[in-house]
C-alpha cells in the first residue's frame, strides 16, 4: 500500500512549505534516511528525509509549488505500485480538464510533469535565487546589476547589488559560467528564494529556453492547493540545522562555492560548521569571512567542555567565540512561557526601572576628552552593560523553539536611528574590548548604518541591545525587545537632580535605565540582579577595569 509523504511542520509559525527541488525522481529506489526533496520554509531551506524503504511512485507537488503542512507531497510504495492514496488530492486541479476522468488515471500526470522544470533548467542553466540576507528579510530589491547578460562569471564574483530591509549587500555567484539571462531588472523586487537570473554552466552553450521556464510555475500554481486534505501516515522528519550550522546536504554533499571551499581549507576552517547565506543555503565567500572573523574554526574543540554548563566561561581568550549551548526548556519554564504568552501575546515583556548616579561616569568621559580621546557616556554604558551581562549568565540567553540558547559570548547591540527606521549594529565581545575600541567601532558602524552599508554579520544576533534617547532630552522610556534577543535597556538623559545622600539634600547627575525582559526565559529577579550589577558598575566605573 502506498504511503503518503507529508509536508512536515518545522516550527509553530510554519503553515506551508515550498518544494524547491526534488532530489529523487519517480521510480527511484529510496532508503530510510535518504533526502528526497528540498523544502523552503518560513525560516530556511531544509531537506525532507524518507522514513521507510521503497520506491518513489508519485510526486504530488512539483518543484516551485507550495503545500500546506500535513498535506501529501509525494507517495512511497513498492516498485510499479500505483499511488491510489493520491486520488483524493488529484481531482481538484484536473476537474476543469476532465471532470469524469477516473482518479487513478489522473494521478500519474503530476509525476510526469514534475521533472520537466528540472530538465529544462538543466538546459537553460542554473537559477540564481534571491538569497535571505537577514532573519527578517522576505524580499529584496535589485539596486543594480554588476554583470550583464553574456558576461563570464567566476565563483565568488559579485553579480548584483541588493537592497534588503537592513542594508545594501552584494549577491555572489556560486559557480563558474556565463550570465545567460537576467529575470529581475534593476529597481524591481523579488521574493526570497525566487530566481533573479540564470547562469549557464562553464562549458555549456547558453540556450534560449530560459524565458520559457518562468511561466511554468504560475501555470501549475493551482496544484499547490490540491493536496489540502491530509492523508493517513507519518509526518516525514526533516533534516534540521542544529545550533552548529550545517553546510552539507543529502549524502554528505557540501553546498559551498569553490572559492569558499578553498578559503576554508587554506585557513583550517571546518566548512560544515558554517551557515550559508547563498542560494539554497550555499556557503559563499562572505560566510567564510564572517566565520573566520568570529573564530568559528576553534568552536568544535570547545563544544564538549561547554556542554557541562549553560553559563559562559569567566575567562575567555579574545578572538575565540564558543558556540551557544542549546538547553531544552524545563516543564516549569514551558508553563511560564505559555501563561505569559496568553496574557501578553508574542513576546511577553516585563519592565524594571532603576535610577543611576552618573557623576563618576561623566568624570571619566571628561578626563578622556581632556586627553583628546573620543569616549562618550553611551560607550561607558555599553561597556558596563556587557560586563554586567557576563556576570549575569542567566540574562545572556534567547528562546528558539522549545530550547533556550545560553551564549558563551557577550555581544551588545546599539540602537541607531536611520532615515527609514531603526537598526542595531552589534559590538561583538563588548565585554573584552576597551572603551576606545568600543567608541571607534560604535561610531564606524553607526555611520555605515546610516549609509545602509552594514553587512548581515554586523547587525544579526547579539545578546542585548542598548537604546539611548538621552541625547533627545528623554528622561525615561520603555523599549521593545529586538528578537531573537531576550532583553533591551532603555537609557534616558543624564540630568542634575536633587537627591538625598546621608540624610542631606544633594545635587547629583542622575540617569534612568529601564530593562525590558522576555518573561518566557528571564524572570523579574534575574532582571533585577542584572540591573543591580549594571548600576554598581556605572556608579563605580573603575570596576570596569577588573
């Protein structure tokens, strides 16, 4: 009896998935654990694995089409067997063409059509897809093409400039060949995962069939809605990308450009630990450069030692960046998360406010200014926020699915207002850097942020964000957490106020700090301990040196 292969659910937000590519064709023998299709979800591209041995007897959802979670995308059975289970889904798209046609007769048609796009694609070349360059990116705008049709392209070459929701970035080629056709012109938008051009492989002739391939997906679009009624059977497990990102696909094959492979080999980097941002998750040059900059090559050696505890090590050599450790949520923490989400949907915030005496911190800034050193009050706050985070490891976490990531690094974001909104460049290893280094890096990234010239590695991730509106004369405000982070501190203006010290009125430079925390993973007491540590560091800034 044929067994349906269902579109699996990979996250609480996933409702449908797109078949990017079938890795097996109808009639192929399949073993349990084999990758049979590549699926684009709302988070990333992943591979569907077979859960039994048999033959792929039908493909119900062709490449480029979308299927809802739980609906059959194909059928597995014995050699020569007919997929009778596909009859329930097959009549919908066939009704206008042959209303009285028998279901079994209509069912085999999709498998015959499914390989067609792949076959034509092989003739026309390789599709260059709009890459996902940030966690929030859903589409990108082609600012300009750096190559024109007919140009020779080498792996690693920048071929187009793309405007994302964060900054302008370059798209690199991941193979050698000729740019055969540009399908998305400069100034036009394209969804993430959609083809923007076609590359003819090196040594192959550029065919004129490329334009013909584009209309096929819309013509078959009704089939995406066809497999709507889930059939019986098991949900096919998906090959997930763990916290240590994988670059290899089915059968151990590696999705990486030749240039990226060569760079990784020369620098002793395990490329399988690098998360790819190129088309279909391919590792490209910028991914290797980012991994080398983060010291990822040393991460595997540190991982076993870090498994014993979620807290980051107190002593860490500068330049080494251990991977975050995923710890399953406890039953109590799950219930807290559920209850808090019911009361405040999305990310359930809680808020804590403290007043900080800033006389000593302002004095340090004035002394630095006298020495012609550019150090701002905000730089001191960033440094103190980082040290406090290192000393409060329960704050240095984020929630991903049903796991809590405990970070072994302290990366602090700085909220920067730009013309179109807000962006948060990240100061990596802020706890290990001096005030001058933080100051220089902050000014550089803020300037490039306003020019939309930041790279994804410079604004993605982070442990906590500092949002400072003091320069606008704001005394106190509440900031919204920047996912996937779990906390943000809102900093007001430093102003002289009358306070009581030793039973006497005195004038002190005071500043208000409000912490917004994600109550699913951080409790009020944890946040209070963090603010107490931050207050102590700012009021006695000499402690930042120890």
